[in-house]
C-alpha cells in the first residue's frame, strides 16, 4: 500500500489515532482531522512521522460543510490527492428517551454521524475516482444491531451512516471505489470509559475484562486492524460489507 494517502476524520485520539497509526505502519501517508484537541492531533502526526510517513493535522468539524471542503482542499494541496477516506469522527448522545431529547441534540448528533459525512463524501469522491482503486471505510457501531433505548440520536445517526455507505458502494463500484463499514462494540477509549461510567457506574473499564469476550475489553487497535484489512489488497473484491468488531457479542450492563 506504499505511496497511498489516507484521510482519517477524528484522528487525533482513540480509535481514529489507532487507525491513522495502523495505516502509517502499512506505508500510507495520513492526514487527520480534529475538532478541538490540537495537542492530541499534533501528537498523532508526530507518531505518524516516527513511522516514516508524512502526516498532516487539519482542524475542522465534519458537520460543517465548509470545513469538509477546506479539509479536502488542504489534503490535495499537501499530497496531490488521496486514495482512502476513513470516516471515524463521532459524538455520543446524552442517553435520554425520545420524549426528553432536545431537538438541537438530535440535529447535532445526526449531522455529525450522517449529514456531515454525506457532504464530505460528495467533495472527496471526485478525487478518489482519479485512482484505479480507492477506499472508503465508515466507523459505525453495533448500536445499529439492537437500537437500544435512550439512544435515538446516536442510533439514528449510525443507521443513516450505514445507509449512506451502502448506497455509495453501489454508486461508485464501477469507479473502482470500495465502501465498507466497521462497527465497534465497547472499546477502551475515553468515550468508552465515559459510557460505562454513565451507564453502569463503572469507574475502571478494565474491570469488565472478566465478562467480555476473550477476557478483555476491545482495544482501538482491534478496530484499526479491521480497517487495515478493508483497504488492503486482501479485500480487493469486497465492498458494501459490514464487519462487527465486538467479540461476537458483549454483555456488560
């Protein structure tokens, strides 16, 4: 995969950082976006460069169309183009039932997970079409398997994101673009730690290892490995597929 360039949204921390570093280890130059934590994004770029690849951090909010256009322009200006887009950036909803959900929260969450990516892909795909092969991978969630209570904005956003990905896969297959979905369960990240603290009152996520598949909590690198497979030559004949990464099922609440 040498001489390819990837754009990873939300690449400053957590799953996004692990994806960016995994791609760099595979010989790919990586641009990342971040919303607020510029220090973390700079550290990710430093780690990309330590692996011998070029890195770039771009501040932007995927729910803002102008930010998406600027992001694509900056990647093209720096690298001359790109071959891979990993849509990873996301936010959690507040865990309220539908009747108590603020309309602004609904719009913010769905915009981040679905409306923003729709615009990002609309400006990124013309550049991807210039290559014999290109890849898009969206990071969804196993939340779309059961649509649990008190999470409608998040469930709706991820379900719409998956619909977008499957539609785009059909539209762009003849242009050599593969579009696939990776859906994590609970992962040991800052968001995961906040989730278990809020949902179950658990302060140390690692204490869940005894009730999790294979005796451990899923790690960001597990998600990165799934992404690395989808954009590799080993997945050259795969598109419009979803890979759930949760050890076959997680019961921790």
